[in-house]
C-alpha cells in the first residue's frame, strides 16, 4: 500500500546505524522481522528495510567508505555523515519524515526558522517483485541542528513509492505492524519541544507528566529525561551512551499479538522482558536500540496513515 497523503510529515523511517550490517540483519531476523533484500546507496552505505504499511525501519551500515563524497551536495554526503556517526556509536540516528511535496515542505520548514541545509536527489538500484532490475528515485531535504546532536531529521520523498511499500515485505513473524513511537533522551526536553512544534505544529506538541511528546500523524515522538527513560526501560537496560546531547534510544513497534511476539523471541533465544507498555528487547539485540513491542489499543500513535 502506498500511504495516502493525510499528513505530510509523519514518521517515514527511523534509521538504525550499525557497524556490522550483515550481523545486524541476522539479529533483526531473530527479533522476528522479515527484512527486505539488501541494497546499496550510491555514496557507500548498505541498507535493508523492515517494512510496515505506513512506515518502516531502515537498518544501515557502511559498505565502501571509498565512495564517501559520491553525490556530494554543497559539501554534504550522507555516507560521510553515517561514517561520522558510527565513529561515535551505533544506534538510532536520524529520523526521516514523510513528504509528498519535497519542494513545498522544505521551503515551508526553512521559512519556519528551522535549520535547513541541502536538497539531495539520488537513485538506488533494486529488484522489482517480478525479478527485473530498476531504480528507486528519492529526494531528501536535510534539517540538521548541530545543537541537538543526533535528534535531527530529514524529509524523504519516494518518487516511485510502489518499489518501497510492497506487501510481500510486510509479513513479519513477530506480527509487527508499525513504528508507533520514537523515544529520545534529553536533559532538557524543551529543546525538542521547540523543534517539534515547528515540524508538527504547536497543537500537536505538548508536555505530559514531565516529558514532551508530539503526534506526527503517523507515530509519536517522545522526549524523556534520563531518569524517566531509565525507569521506563529498566527491565532491559539503556543503550550505550555516547553523548550528553539529545539522542534517540528506543522504538516502539505495534504488533498484532504480544503472545505471538513473545513466542518468536523465546524460540529465537532473544533476551526480552515485560515493560509497562509491552515487551522490550535489550539494546544489544537491535544495534544499540531498545525495541519495545506493544499491542493495540495501548497506543493510538501511529494508527493514522500518512
């Protein structure tokens, strides 16, 4: 299904960056996901996708650093940016926001006062469902804020979305249906409140019980203090910390049936534990990211299509 344009800037895909991509793919298979075939960006990175109906998780690593600089736009190369992130840590890096009008959305966000940099257009080779080769055509709009560390975003428009939202990539043994939440840690959640108000609207961004959350129209952004995050994820522990700046630590993934999910994790020998919202796996199982599986109706976020 190609997501309908009911909300322009919902969560398109969180990017989980890893040093050993092949090993990480095997780990995600043990978590009960069915990754898409491995493909390559022109700037030296390798990727695979955990696809859902309206968003997805991108698992990315470095294939060939010699290609860093390929497709460079005004000094920016995504491969080089990935390499710099992986020098610091593995884990949850940038989060892409869905766009169906890259020109209009990028211009509007620039006008809002958000830091905005390059427009990046590229093609990525892939194999269609019938086995024939083709290319995905993608436009990005970079919205990087150095003060926010790795809590920045980019816009993403898929010009040939039928190559991405394939039904045969959306059948996961763990019953996964959607990314419902992206969870950040910030000593001052107000830093993200200001940014999210511009991205998603003041009416969609609020303080709740001492934290900040934003409804994107396709999933929820959540900013917790370090103490709040440690309490929520105490059963599995926090990711390895590498910065005092705001950074992503967890993804909540909606599933059909938690019993089914727990059974898959147990059968595959994956350490997991009950949390207030569902079942979580340790960060070491998912590229230094906590993945928390939750069953509806525990969360309304992510229920609205793009």
